C-alpha cells in the first residue's frame, strides 16, 4: 500500500502522536481557569503558540489556533475585509486558490463586495506584475496561496507581498501546502495554515494577523484566542500540531531534496512510459513531492479506482471523480487537460521503491482503462475520408467526447473540421487541451441546439 | 487532588481515549476521497454519526459535527434565523443561557435583529407560560438550555418546546450540560452540544437540525457536513466523541443516582458547616453532580485560590474571579448573592471520600478568607447607636461593600438606614441578596456623586 495524497492530508507524524497522547492527560482542562489543571493547560497552550509562531516567523500574540485551515481562511478573510471596510470592499484572489478562499470570496460577493480573480499562466502561477495591476484604491484585501495544492506550483508571494505593501493593502497568504517546508517569504500581513497538511492532527488551523493590520473579527465571538476563534480550545491537538510542525521543519531540508528527486523521476518518466500524457505545473518552482499529470482518453474515476486496487492512493482534479461535474478550477484556470488527471503527492518518508512500483504499474493501468473505453491507440493511422464531420457526444461524460474526436480526426482532410457536440462541462477544457497536445487547431465553441459545439480544424 | 469542575470540561473518558488512539491510525485521511484510506475514514465518520444520532434521538442525516459546542450554537442560531428571515427577525433566549448563545444573540442584535431575554426565577428556571408569552408573529427562533451550566437547574424544555411548536417557531436547545445524562425531552427543532462536557475530546460539537426546519447556513461553506460545518473533519476526535457518549450513557443511570447523593450531601451540609451561605439553584429539578453556593463576606478569587491549594478545583461566578468585573449573568438574572460564589460540579466517578474531604476543608478555608478580609463574625452583636449611617466603599471591590454594611447595620436603630456608596458592579446584586439573607429591608439604589448609593433599612 502506498499513500500518495499528502496534499489532502498527511498521515500523523510520530511526534504529533506522542504529543497528542501526552497532552490528553495534561491538557484537557479549560486554560481559562485558575486552578492547577487550568494553569497546566494554559502553559501547554502558551508553549504551543510560541513554537508555532517561531515556525511561522511571527510573534506569539499574532497567532491564534482555529479549528481548521478552512476556518482560519474564512475568519482571516472576513476579519481583514471588515477591518478595512472604510477603505472599500474590493477583494483580490488568484484564480487557483484553495476552495476555502474562493468560498470566502463568493460570500463576500454575496454580501455586496467585489472580487477580482487574477488569472494564472499555463504553469499555474500568477504574474506578479499582473497581480499588482489589480490593486485599487478601494482594495481591502488581497489573497495569494504560497503554493498550489493541485499542481504544486509555487506562487511569487514575496513579489506580490511587496506590491501589496507598497499599495498599503494587506496580503493574506494561504500557506497550507508549504508551511511544512519553511517560512513564507516576503512582507505578508496575514497567514493561514492547516496542521493535518504537515502531519499534525486534524482539528487545528493557524491564523496569523501581523501587528498593525486592521482586523475586525466577524460573527459572535468570545474571550478565547484573542477574540478571533471562539469555542473551547482543542488543546491536545494544538499541542500535537505545534510539536509536529517543529519536527517536520527539523527534517524538511533533507526530506525536500529526497522528495524532489522522487517527484522529478515521476515527472520525467511518466511521459516516456505513458503515451498522450500532459504533465502540468511549473517544472522548477514547485513543492517537493507533488506531481500532476493528465492522461488523454482516460476516465479519471476509473483510473483512480484501478490505481487504488493496485495499492496506490492518489487524487484527481478530473470532473469524473468529483460530484460537481466540472473539472478542477485550477486545471481550468491553467487551460490544461483535465481528463484522466492524477495528482501524486508524496508524504515525507515515502520509500523510493514505492515510486518505482508506481511507475511500473501506471502504464498498464492507463492502457487498460483506455482499452475499456475504446480510446484510439496513440499511433493509430486512420483512413482519410473527405469533408467535415460532426461527432454527437451529447449525454456522454468525460473522456468520451475527446475519444470520439480523436477517433474521427483522421477521417477529415487537412483543413477540414470536426464539430463535437457535447453537454459535458469538461469538454470545454479538454478539447482545446487535446488540440494543443495534438497540434490541431481549436477554432472555438458555439451554442448548439443541445449542449455546445466545439469546432476543431485538422492541420496535421 | 480532586477536580470538581466537570461543568467546564470533563476529564477524558477511558473509552474516548481508546477510540481516539485507534482512529488516529485509521481515521486521518480525507473521508471525501475514494481510495481505501478515504473510504475507511468515511466508514468511521458514518458510524460515529449513527452512534451520536442514536444517543441524541434523531436521524443521522439531521446531525453534523462541528469544531465545538460554541460553534454548533453560533452556526445553529445563525442558520435558523436566516432560514426564517421572511417570518421576521425576533429571537428569544433565556437570560441564563451559556455565553455562546448570548453572544449569538448580541451578533443578531448588532445586525438589526431584535432579542427578547426571558427572565428566570430565583432558582434559575424560566416559567414556561412566561416564555410562551414572548412568542410573536415575527419570532424566527427561540433558544433554551436544557439545564443551566452555573447552578445546575433544569429548564422546562418539553413545555417550552410544546409552546413553540404550537406557535410554529423552532426551538434550539443548548444541551451541552445534560446530553451525557439522557436525551432532551420534548419536540425541539434544533440541538447543540459539546463533547468535552461528556468526557469526549475537545474539538467536537454537535449540531442537530430536524428535518423540515428551515435552515440556511451562514458564511462561506463547503461540501462537508451537509454544508453546515466547513473544514476538514476532526475525525479521530469525532469517533472518540461518539464512542464516549455511548459509554457515558451506558453508565448514566447508576452514576446519576450516586452523584445526586453526593451533591445533595454538599447542598445539605454546606449551610450547616459554613455560616452565612446561600445555596442556589432548584433543589430538585437539577443536574446530577452540580452544586452552587455563595458565601457572604468572601472574595471569590481568594477562596478559589485557597481551595486549589487544598487540592480542590472548583469554579466561580463571582466577579472577583473573572476579568469582566461583573458577576456572572446567571446569578444576576436569578437575583442571588454572587460574592464568594463556588460551583462544584462532580465528574462521573468522583469518590465519596473526595466530597467528604471537601466538606472538611471548606469551613476552615472560608473562615480564613473572611478573617483576612475583616468580615463580621456570624453572631457578632454590635453596640447600637442612634441615627442613619453612610458607608463609603468607593473604590473597594466585592466583598468589601457588603462586609462594611454588615459591620455597621447594628450601629443604627431598627427603622434606621445605612447608605452604602459603591462603584463595584457586584454590589448591585449582593447588597439586596444580603438583605434577603439577613432579614433587612433593601430600599433601593440611587445615583450618588461617585458610584451608586444603596439604601438599606434595619428592620430586625
């Protein structure tokens, strides 16, 4: 069994487990109480805050513990926006933020605020200059992740933080994916993170608000956690979170080198082993251990299922593995192929053998899924016939529309077109991505009687 | 060492500890994922939900896990109010709710809503008929705790739920203090509870919303927990919470009888052992294991400190143990003495010897605190002098104003008055309470040049 989904949740670090056990006995009482059990709990809480603040690179009184990274983001965004209400209600986010940031942005819009979503390039990164140009006089808050959770691309946080500082706008950094590996660079104002992403327990997030940042906590509050995170402190988990952050940091430098090598091996080998694959994300500025690729003509759900049967737990941004019917907003914003998408995120300690075994298993698994779906063979030479063609893929889900397109493209002459009718949202992303991979021309889409027509011109 | 503050947080139940340990290994993955670690986590989550729902007496799909009881209350109140926005924005709460409910009510008021706070009698209970009379055509939600957290008094939940049902208004029950002991009776609509109150871990609350109750979750959400509790599920703690609720319930009937006997012993013995004590709360309709009393002429902070030194961890609603400078809103609403307030809440399993030892230690501890403060001896016969008197206690904190009053009341003739000048908020509650305990007449208060003047007439 190999668990390759550390970007969702990392298995509990041994230090986290140990600290959790110890503090179950020492840290269950209310840290607000004056008797000895309460004082002991308070000491544990204070020590955990000091340790976490040191790892983040902030003052202890700037950091509060929240019930999750998501709650840290929600509270951070809401509090920072409210704190600068007089300035305006403009919020900036990148298009590839974690859903917690995007949900907070939607809630802000629903409440009458305005939101700018900064696009990303094909690697998934924002352009700092383009980001800076969205800063306005009425911008209350800007948000940027330290690194992307689906494709591993690092964002230019320090540059964006500099631009924000110059404009007098606070920058909130969602550091969920990167905090295990090091401090977030640059002059940011707020930071959110999540313990279960670094091998800490679930139930703990961090929210840091730098001194001097205007912040007005929203919703009912209480006296706990500086009024920024109401409810009884989840103390044993907080202690475990802080202890494990310190522990993973001690191992981070060496482990990052090792995981980078393993991930690089996957990045390099997968396109050689599996035909019709697009490896996505920045090749250099990226998280250690995260590799994402998409396989043409593959149903992501079936692929994940088959990989699971073969003993590999991975994740996917394909629409056919989610309940939403739309492909991951990250892949969409990058404009890359979403079908057959696989994210491998290696937890610290992953043995090299597991990665080798994955590379052995993957080609056969993808081939089997493709065969079942009747996908065209990679080098298939189809007989050429004359005229334009229409492929009716209405009612068929990803990856069928692309498979049907690939099957017939050889049937039209160079210069001829294929019109693919589809009502699957993934087609909007995957047909242009297929054209780019195949060197065909994507002409555009238009409304059809049923669904949408995607027009492709054969040019090779 | 005896920990007598179970109403704040109960020590972890052995079953909770065991379940937590087991699910640290089995339940750290994302239950939304399709691979085996995810499916295993999903099974644990589903089983925990079933177990908790059975203990509450609701359907599993009516119950979600929140990060704390406080968050359950905040989300429940906000969601229920928003769900019935068209009906109106009137909210009813009792005056003695937990601060989480009162904070939610304040937030509602700040947002333009109206709130009625239903008063309680001297035992701390609401009158169901009086509660029912506050129901209006524009009432969106009513809240009532199942039992009070400071004095242990059970509320007439079933009667109030009946009245609410008749009026078509949903009732939210804060069951934090009672869920360990049994299901909440009556036809309520929403329920909130907190695991660390029943011996479960911190970091877990319950929010139940009955089918058919209009509910619109507020703030940014996600797909987890039916959209009612965003953020990664705190799974090991959730499993431990459900397992321990089942375990404490299995022991509840026998343990309730035992704790009731111990608590009754304290209720009966304290007034006999310690002079000038008021035992508060309903003598019969009450939680097992909770006893609250107030000691005249005692500084609550010093008393708690001395009891802690003697090995007893108890809580207090006195202003002199809190940072707020006002006495507990519960004691205030009840109109009972707040000075020298002590809440004893026995955790399940408390040995009878610990209670005996507490009863041995208490009289000497109270006497020592009183002596240090120069309190009048219980049977002190002061020489009678003529005329009215003024006691200037400006700048002196609780319990000094009452001590000074008691010292001079014998100096005025029957029919004469003592005018106590005080700027301590606790005096407003404690001087009338002293008059009631001492059989003197409390005439009233009036504004003075500095602080407030409290007028007391000697009638015995």
